[in-house]
């Protein structure tokens, strides 16, 4: 049931992205960009945006611009993450990674172009939102993506390989690498809904917690699942000496950590009553998924 909804919304976002790209000038980079952007993926971040939007009664047409920007940044991060100088992965989403298919230079440039495309979406004149709010969105996504966010988190992830790191250091790295984009998924909806700064801060926090939950369960999948399910090679973290909760605490204690983080998130979401049912279903999906 939820799977069907995730797929249906994912297809709508893909159509929105395709229609937008179709109107742009044709370039060599468009093919690797579209390969990295539209080659499957669960669209979990877009689904969170759409379900959060329901809580504030926002129109989907506005939310699609947020989803598009987030999927661009997410796909960019995956393309670069798979590069030989980063995690060196040959498979992604059940297919060859973008650099394996098109070469390293086109993959780097396609990733760079998806980064800037995200900001095209947020500043698009057809995105009917006051300029002041658009600037707030642009600044917020820039902060989430840069050295204090995703890029900084990725730097720590690579530097931590085969080193001794404590729980706080690992969680801080994962909150940056993965949590910050989830944080934007929630705060951006609050910005569009014209919420005040303290409400936006609360949204940022819950988004980041959900992102942390997602990253830890992603690490579980690497430990327990298969390429057939996940579409990417598994069992890589141990081989690469990646610092994860499992590497520090072991699987059972990490599972306990996940259960208590999930409880904390659910208790916050339940305050929104029936409106939050769809979001709660996504949290359940995140912790129970096998892909
Ligand atoms: C993107 C600003 C920016 C910088 C690049 C390479 C890099 C720096 C960051 C890597 C960040 C990264 C890959 C984090 C892992 C996040 C994660 C758990 C990805 C898997 O997400 P899913 O399962 O993927 O939602 P699908 O394929 O379903 O879309």
C-alpha cells in the first residue's frame, strides 16, 4: 500500500523533472544528468515533503519545486559518492553508476550541474512564492549542502575510514552527510507555509533525526541485505573500514539505538494527530524496509 504510494509520487516527481529538463537547451551533460536523476530511487525525501505539506494544507504544485530541488541534490550526492575518489561503487539503483556508464569527468560535471539545477528550481519564476521566501529556501539549501552539511559530512565519512571514532563523532558525521537534506525537506515546507523561525527550527530538528534514522537503517541494509534488494553492492562498510553505529556498537545495540530514536520521532509526529498518519507510515517503512 505505502510502496504503491511512494512509487506513484515518485513517478509524478520524475515527470515534473523531465518536463523541466525538456525545456532546457540540449547539451552533452543532459544524458548523464538524467541517468543519475531519473534512474529509479525510492523518492523517500520527496514523499516526506508531500506528506509534511499535507499537515500545512499546502498545494502540491508548490511542493513539487521543493521535491525537484531535493532530488537534484540527492542524485548529485549519489553520483559523486560513487566516484573512485569517494566510495568507488560500480552499481547504483540496480544499474551501473553514472561514472562507470559515462566516464568520470562527465559524471563529475553532471553532478555539478544537478547541484546548480536545484537552485534553478527554487528560483524559478513559475514557483509562485514571495521572493523573500525563495531567498530563505535558497540560503537554507545552500547551508544544508555545503561544508557544514552534506559535503562536510562526506569529508568526515571518508576521513573516519579505519580510524577510531566515538558515538558522538559518528552521529555528527551522519547527521551532516544524510540528516541535513532530510532537515531541509521539513524546514522548506515550513518556510513555504510561512511558519516562524522557532517552528522552522523544530522542523529542521525532526527532519535531521529522520535523516539519521534513515542513514543508520541504510547501514543496516549494507550489513544484512543483498544487491538484489538494494540495487547496490552490500557488505562494503566493513571491508572499507567505514565508521558506522554497527562498527562501534555491534548490530544488537545499534538496533536498540534505532528503536529509541524511532520512538522519539514518532512521539513528536503523533502530536499532529490524524494529519501525521502518512508521515508515521513512512517512518515505519524506513525502519522495516529491505531496500
Ligand atoms: C551533495 C552537497 C553534496 C556534496 C557531495 C558525495 C557527497 C558530497 C556526499 C554523499 C552523501 C551521501 C551519499 C549520503 C548517503 C545518503 C544515503 C543514505 C543515500 C541513499 O539514499 P536512498 O536510499 O537512495 O534514498 P535512492 O536510490 O532510493 O534514491
